[in-house]
């Protein structure tokens, strides 16, 4: 299979802490033993246990509640990161473990088809499943994560797995210590819908700002990956809760109405977790400097993608006829039958895996 080429700017060297750039002005940082400094902005960031911290205050957030997470870290530090999850008799930890351990989460990488000497940035790396999987395939991975407890977990995970090609950086979309054209692939798995949370101003504009930052970090021809929910999921039309702000109908309402509705339901910031339809994601990416947008339906979800089906295919009607035929005459079944017959069924699924490339000048 032919691999796409990207114009890698790093010339085959491994990114060192000394190569990081100021998140504000992109000046190369000066590194001391315990901190990094920008001589231009006159600002410093600490290095703790080899991990530079570009975010120092960030509320805990994660699939495991804080108390159990601290115990997971204690156990991982004392023994094995895997047993810390698998042998922990707690329902929250058990529920989260399969997702944290699942390296197939990054199976979308095969659609990008990058050469093995690529450098990858995993934004919002969480408990490290994507970074782990990517580190097995590519020269270097930077796992960027703002939550302290999760960076501590990843440190154990990667060092116990002998994955010396993953660098952990404590940071967020808004504190990126890298110069332009530093990466061949930037992964945003379950991130774009959260980026406006910590910012003011129009949420859609904030998401565009974040995407432009990613575009700047990519080498020409480099890939962005976005794993995200579909605004037009069929179940949202019948009142299913939005998985981010836990309100019904909010995803499908026009944005100003959604904003008003969220405020009325106690969310003082309004509605910030904008999702889009496939057409919306395509427009968003094209508007922010990307090209070759390819959208796949991730089934059952982008966090557990057993199937990645190209949006422009008739696999769904085949699948439905072969394995899951519509039986009975409920309204729901009739709607499904209609959507299948008209070939738009895939437009109403739960989530997408999206790949796009930075245009080559
Ligand atoms: Zn600076």
C-alpha cells in the first residue's frame, strides 16, 4: 500500500524538552534542571519528574472518580499499571478499564497511512490508550494532558511498557509548547467538543481557533484526526440526552436557542459543547485550513471503533439486510426503513472518525 508522504520538519531527531517553544510567542525555551523559561515573555514553567507543566491548575476530570483514581495511581506506582486497573474491585474502575486498556481505540490510524518515522501529538491523552497504541507504530508521540492524576498514570503506563518514545507534557489546547510544523499527525479524540468550555466568546469561533492552532502545528500534508459525536444522531431527535451537558434536544436546536435553553437549565455559560453533522464538520475543517476531509462512521462509538465505515458507502443497507433486518411496524422501524432505503441512514449514527490534511502550499 502506498504511504502518503509528509514534509517532516524535524529531520528525524527525537523531540527533547529543550526543543519546546513558548506557548505564547513560540520562542524556543531555555531549559534548566527544574524549569523552562521564555526569555522574551519572562515566564517560567516547572519540570516535575521529567514532565514539563504548562498547566498548573486544572480541575480533576476523568472516567474514574478522583478518590479511586488516586488509589489506582498508588497501586500503579507500587506494582503494575494493568493490575492497578484489572485487580481493583470497584465498579467505576472496572467500567472504565476496558476503554483504558483498549489499544484498538486508535485503529483510525490505519486510515491515515503515515510512515513509521512520523511524529504524533495526542491532545487530551487521558489515560493514554491512544498514545500507547500510536507509540507502537510511530517514531514519537507527545501525550498532552492537563489533568495531573492522568499524567501520573501515563508515566507509569509508558515506563512499565518500555515506551521511551512517548513524551508526556502537562498542557491543554490553549497551552501548546511547540513551534509550527512540529507534527505529522495531531489526534483529537473526544476533545473538540470540550475546547470552548474554558473560554468565553462564541463556542463555534473558539473551536475554529483551536483547529487553526492544530493546523499551524502540522507539517504540510500532515493529518488531523477528530473522534467526535454526531449532532444529527437519530436518538437526539427523540429526546436522548446530550452526553456532554446532559440536556435533551440541545444538540439539534439552533445555537442561539440552545444557548438560552442551557442557561435556563442552570448552565451559566450557556451551551458550549457544539457538535456538528457530517456536513458541518467538513465545513469547519475546510474553513480552518484543512483539505481532503474523509469522514467515517465509528461504530459502535469512536471510543470503541469496531467498524469504521466510510460515510459515502452503502454498507449500511447491506449490513441491515444481512444482520439486522427491520421487522415489525413501529414508527421507529418505519423511520429506519425509510432512512435505509434513501441511503442517508449513516448520517444519523452516533459518532464519526474524521481525517483531514493540512494543505500543501
Ligand atoms: Zn514567550
